[in-house]
C-alpha cells in the first residue's frame, strides 16, 4: 500500500495548528487545512503490513489502507467511495475522533503511525469541495416507517442507513437544532457547526424527516409514536451527568459541564441566552474531570477570558508512553495534551475535592486533598487513600463538573416504555439491537454507555441492520 518505501523516507507530519494567541480570540477550528500534497505524501507512509490492524482499531472497520493508497495515487473520488462504505460521516470522525486506528497502526510499533485521521478528513473535505457529495434518495420506498429518537451520531447514522434501503425515517430531537452533542456538546473550535449542517442538508434532501423540540415522553408521547411507526430506535445518548455530592455543592457557580458548553455553542450560533448565564469571563475556573468534556471546558473558559483555568483529575497522571500493561495494538491510556491544554491554564492529577465554601450563596473556595493509589490487587482494582497533611484550598469563582455520565435519563421515554436496563443503567439490547420491548431498538451511548463518536456511528449502523431485518425478514445492510 502507498509507496513501498514511503514509511522509510517520509516522516509523520500533521497539518499546522493556528497560533494560540490567534485562536484564543475566536471560535474557529484549531487546525489549518492541510494541502493535498502533504496528505498524499502521508498516505505514501501506509506500508504493505500484511495484516492491517488499523481495521480492528477502528470500530467502524474502515478500509484504511485502500483509501490511503488511493489518496497517494491522487484518486480522491475513488477514495471517498471506499470511505463511505463503512462511515456515513467521515467529516465528524475526521475532526473529533481520537483515532484508535492510529494506535493500532503497524508502523506505530517502532515509529510514528500513519496520519490516518488527517487523511480521512482530507478525503471527505476534498469530496465536498469538488461537489461529489450529492443527495442519493432511495429509488423505492418500502412503506415502512421508523422513528429515530435522538439526533446525535448514532441516531443520524441509523437514520441514514434505514433511509438508504427505502424506509421512511423521522428523526426526533428534543433540542431546537438537530445534531445532538455534535451541535450542542462539542465546541465550535473542534467542530464548526456549518460542517454538521452541510451533512444534515444532504440527509434532508435524501428524504429523512427531522423534527426538533420533540421531547419524547414529555411533549410527545411514546404511545403516539408506537401507533404511527413500525419501529422505534432509542438513540438519546447517556445524558445523566455524574454529580459530586460534597458539602457546599449547592452553592451558586458550580455547574455541570453540559449546562455550560451548550450555552457557548448557542452564542456562536447567534442565539440569545434566555436561561441562567454561565460564563468564565473574569473568573478563576476549576474543571473537575480530565476527559474530553473537561478539555472542551478548558478551551472554552480560556476563550471566554477566564483569569485562570485549572483542570483536575482524581486518577494518577498517566505515563507518557505505552507500558507493559498496554501493549500494541491496544488503545494506550497515556498522557494526552489536547489543543485546549496547550493554550494555557494548569492541569493536575491525584486530587480529590472534599468540599466547597463561599459567601452570600456563591462559591469562592474549593477545598481538596492529594490522594495516592495502591498497586492493583488480583482483580485489578487499586485502593485510593488520602495523603496525610496534603489538604489545600484554591480560589474558585466557577466550578465545572466534567465527571462523566451515568447512562441515559430514566424519566420520560425509557420509564414509559418499560425497557430493561443493565447494571450500569444502560438500555439492554440483543445482538440485533432490539430492547426488551419488541419493535423498540437502542443504539449509541444509550445502549453502551458514554463513548466516542466513532462508536456511536457504528452502533447506529448496526441498529439499522437490526431494524431492517425486523421489518423485512432479512437485511442487506452491512
């Protein structure tokens, strides 16, 4: 694949990031667009490795070596055809996926892996630029109607696949815009919203119906949907945020990350903020949680003009490189510095919040302690203990909780359906993604728990196959 000796001659090279001082003044994407020549040379690094482990690293099973080779040979139109066979939305994964495929790249055993994610993004960007992405409505309709509840990547992928085989699909979204976390969770500096709308416009022209402000189980009854549709797909995500039940939690100025981030997305979209405004401007900001959501809060707070921004994590600082416990080609839990982290602020690990204090009902101080972890026991668990005498406190005008999620919200739709839940509060579904309620399917974070956009797309595609099989007796969907 690619140039036979490319991996020996060409070093890994990514598109340049805009200077920090420039990008902190706006909400545009961090990376500059790479030129085609750079991308082609990077495609040349894809080696004839025999067994492409990148396939298994990618939940979608993207046929990566094939489109790497096609890009290297300047055959971009063929590359997008191959890419779209497994991924409905390469522009979404190209911007926000952490690229587990690259962690599994064979070249990564003893060198820097191929820039798979950058090449993927360049392929779809090239295709849109050249006008190759056109609506492809199905030639025939089956007469079957499917309701997809939730318009994040899982719901959209499911809708796209079901529409492709001729079912009439309606996507219901409780927010005022379609896109789920793509629209109201991920900051614009990571995924500009015109990119999302561009794809949604294509899907609408293909015949998919979108309905906003439709909160199923509240202003739209589950029974009404069951009467009007032949199948339902639950793709509402894992939106039940993990709280921090410590003294002082009730103070004003302590908010969930997902109450904070969507507000800024609305500002960028030109909307007026009608509910309680949450902003980091002129404040000392503490972010609790070291994952992607915490990183998004970090970059957003810096752009809003915070006086200081600190991100804290309960767990120990990860190693800089793979260890024996995380061998290739598995995804390594190593230290990663996002574009938001490199823009400024402070990060710390092994910190446990004990309480908050303040005056006049507003938070002013966060009280914490250092912790340490024991060696793993036979079951792999590590015991946490406080470091004696390590208590400390810091000024905090705004505290953002980015501690993960505890599955889908139970009241409303799930409660009314009576769908079975697993021990982690996720919706239980069988191998065809059908829940315990016949004709009701589940996909994405609602089924598997908080995860990645690429996993959500995969789940949506697989759920679509299950729905198609249920409606038609068999399915040709991949």
